[in-house]
């Protein structure tokens, strides 16, 4: 089930409503400022954050760490792009939620991400309320 961002009220939210203590999120992002934005955003949620800077490390980290509960995946990663990464991850962990993110929000990016195996998609610049609601959809009910 996907979250319909067109119908979602993204102005009415409180970041303190999101607590994912004990959950582990892998951020696969090669640009440090983007990683720091996500890390600081998620800090109040008490989620454990892991970080990798390339697609190869993203695949290895997921396959060697069963405790990862969600992946925030930049599509434009070095070594392996996000489409290749999600295919490799889903071969071994088909139920692991992967949310794609990209600054290149071209018409087909969302569809291409979902077709590759991503569970959801956000475009950069990221809407904070939308991202938090999408993460909560996958982590909040577990």
C-alpha cells in the first residue's frame, strides 16, 4: 500500500509524534549534507541511523545486518545506482521497505523506482512531513 502524497495533508504534523526507538534505518546517500539533513531530522525519533556512501556498501550492509528495518535510498549513488541496489536487496530481503529518493525528479523516476523494487519514493527537495509519514507507515506499525 502506497501513501498518496496528493491527498495527504503535509502541513499539519508534529515531529515529536514520530518515535521509532529500537528501529534501524540505513541511509544510503553519497552527499554528506543530504545525509546530515536526514540524520538530524530522524534524531528526535530515537531511530538508530546507519550510513553508507555508495551502492556497493548499501547492499553489503543490508545483507550482513538483519536488524535493518528500512532503507532510505538515493537513486544516484556511486559504484551501484539505486535501481541496482534495490534489486540486489530485494533478492535476499524482499520484505525490507526501501524508500527511494532523488533530486532528479523526472517524469519516470517514481515509476522506475517502484518497478525496480522500491516500496515508495520521495523527490528532493524532500517534504519533511511527507517523508516522516512514509517512514511511519513502514516503521510505526511494527
